[in-house]
C-alpha cells in the first residue's frame, strides 16, 4: 500500500496552501481532488489585507498582483468601508478571481513537490493509534496510509461527515445568484455599485475591461441547493429586481449561494483535521471565506510539520482549533449581521441608515474594517507585550523588511538595533536568528496603535508574534520556544 505523511482531501485554495506549507517544511504530502481537472470557475472575487500579507510572507504576492487589481471596495453589508489608513503595506482589497489564485497555487505547490492528483475522490477512511488509511475512488483509486488526513474538501466535506464531526448553525434564509458576463449596455455608474430594490438587491462589479460580475440577491426565496441555475434563470431574476439586464451575454460562469452559516463543532478527530470551507461555511458577504481557508492552512501547516518531524508533541495541534475556531465563529456572526442588514423592508432600511451613520465614526469603521480584513486577529498567547499573539508588522529593516524573513516558513528570532540576542540553545537549529537594524522608533499595530519598536521578537512561521521584549532579558522566552517549537534538544556529549 502507498504510504505518505499527510493526505490532503481537496485541492481548493485551502488544500493547496496547506500542501505548500507542509512541503516547505519537508513533509511528504499527497493532494487528492475528486474533480477530473480544474474547472476554471471564477468563484471568489477578492482577497483582503491579511491574506495579501500571508501570500507576501511566502513570496507569492507578486505573482498574484499580476492577475489582480487593488481596489478600495471593502464593505459591510454593502456599506462602504475605507481601508486606506490601515497600518499595512496593502490597505485595500485585491480584486482577483479565485481561478487565478488556484492556478498560481497549483504551480507553487507542484513546484514544491505536491502536484494535485485529479479524479481521485476521498471515499472513506479508518484510523488507529499510528495512522489513517484513506480509501480513494477513481481509476487511480485504492488506499493510502498516512499519519494525518486533512479534510479541505469544501462545505460538503466527506471527511467531516465520516469523522462524525457536527456542523451546527443556521439554515439559508435567502438566495443569491451571480453570473460573470459581458454587457452590451453597461451602466453609466461606477465600476462597482449595489442597489436595493423590491425584495432584494443587485450589484455590478467590473472585474476587467469588458467583463462584469452581476449579482442578484433575493429575500423572497430560499436557496434550493439541488438546483443548478441556468443563465436564463439568472437573467430573469436579475431583470425582475434591477429592471434591466444591461444587455448581458456570453456568460463565463453562473452560480448561486445562500446565507447558511455552519461551523464544525471541532476541527480535529485524533489524526483527522478540517480546514477551510470543510470547517466553516457562511454567506459570502465581505468576501471572507477563501481568506479564512488560506489563513487556516498557514496556521496548521507548520504545527503539523513540527509534530511530524518529532520536535513537538501532538498537543501543539490542539492550538490550531483553539486559535482558528473563534476566528471562523466571528466571521459567521458578522455575516449573519450582514444578512440582517441586507433584508428588504422599512425595518432593515432604518437599521441600515442607522448603521451607515455609525460607520462614519472612525473607530466603528476601523473596528469593522480590521475584522473584515483580519488585520486585528490576536491569538490568546501567553505574555503581556502588546505584539504577542498579533501579526508582526512588516516594518522596513536596513537591508530587508520583516515579512520577507518568513519566506522559508521557519520561526524567526529577530534582534533589532544591536539588542543582545537571548540564548536559544536547544532550539538553534529550528529557527532562523536574524540581527537587523530598524530606523523607525515606533511600529503601528492595527487594533493597538503605535508602540515602541521592540528589541527582540520570536515570530512564528505564520507571522504571529510568540514572544517579544522591549529591552534586555528573556523572561518567558524559553516557555514560548517550548510551546511553539517543542522541547529543547539535549546536546550530545558531556
Ligand atoms: C459567490 C461567492 C463569492 C465569494 N467571494 C469570496 C471572496 O471575494 N473572498 C473570499 O475570501 N471568499 C469568497 N468566497 C468563498 C470562497 O469561494 C470559499 O471560501 C473557498 O473556495 C474555500 O476554499 P476551500 O479550499 O476551503 O474549499 P473549496 O474551494 O470548496 O475546494 C474544495 C475542493 O475539494 C474537492 N473535493 C470535494 N469533495 C472531495 C472529496 N471527497 N475528495 C477529494 N476532493 C474533494 C473539490 O473538488 C474542490 O476542488 C465566495 C464564495 C461564493 C459562493
């Protein structure tokens, strides 16, 4: 029987990013997808600041920028949110279709040694104390034995169901339909706009010169999950709400979605874990799903690698759920709020107007925008320094910048401006130690404000700060090293 260290079910953005993270860390991976080949469906339309930073940390962002367009189009339930003053190198949304992201991630993962095996659906699995036996369908089907199986196969995850993991939440209350089309009579308005009319609303987004994504949302009907809408269904529904079809033609993709919001009640069943849509689904408002899947992958990958290399105990894997479950719960919560604000009628109109006024208040706008862009995430890690648990700012250093230090996916101990590096004996081969100069006397941290430039930092491979100090001293450092890198190695000899 074929053996490998990790089997990933599903080659969407989550599975691909996870495969790449594991390969960077030297782990053997097999990526399986039930589809015969990539469909090229456009799907998601954008990524936010934190995901741009995550791609940048691995040297991937430049390639994605070639396909996308930075836009100021953040919103909450269609009410505009300005991101321009956020303390990040990317205070915007990158308009880029999921198909382009997947194509780049396919190449990136394959280049690292994890090509996708298409036409190989995961049908079942059995696990014991030492591993998982995965049953695969398709012409190249059979069984693979691995140490861990990760379900990244989307909202209808087979792995989640077979692992007996509950997927509780709320059912759909509305239906959204979308089509990527060309327009014979394009609207005169801005490249992106939405209008509320009758029992729903419609939106027009110009993705590229010549083609548009049109969306119609209706609160007078609930998604029929078994139906595949045709272009004619979409055009009729759009015309009914918008009063025009803008001469739409040449559809590239037609689809529908609802506002069902569900989350796996646990992300781990022993040697089986879930990530991305397999662990959480929600209304696509604010464009947060793909972002979350990529960030799940980057949270899980290095932890799983440290366990598989025998450096850390598998308790480290529990921190994946502890850290990521509340993030998805928060997204489900905010998308439910956005559905409520999107409903038709005088009550929702009044609520929207009130909300639109509140968003004018800077602190309110910042709170919502930092949540949608995921720049405000603070994992609950031990330590008092304001950076601990937050993503490290991408500060300029004399010879490079902080996020570039993370390209290899390894932990980094960063000593700034001549700070004496604390001893990391016992862990030295598991991290990169970098001494650098940083001219800035303060760093701006989203959700915190300006803080003095720290002296020393321990940065995890996912870009979150595990430990920091403003001066000499290493209080708490060995605790952080043991927690995130595993117990110290005992040196040989006497
Ligand atoms: C209309 C719409 C707009 C959206 N816009 C945005 C946006 O702007 N920004 C954003 O962040 N998110 C957006 N999203 C959400 C985003 O598309 C998803 O969150 C994202 O695709 C999740 O990625 P994933 O890799 O977890 O799962 P998926 O992309 O669903 O990939 C799962 C893969 O698993 C495969 N698979 C399924 N079953 C099996 C099996 N048994 N064995 C092997 N393989 C299997 C599938 O073929 C698929 O390739 C949008 C969603 C919709 C519907």
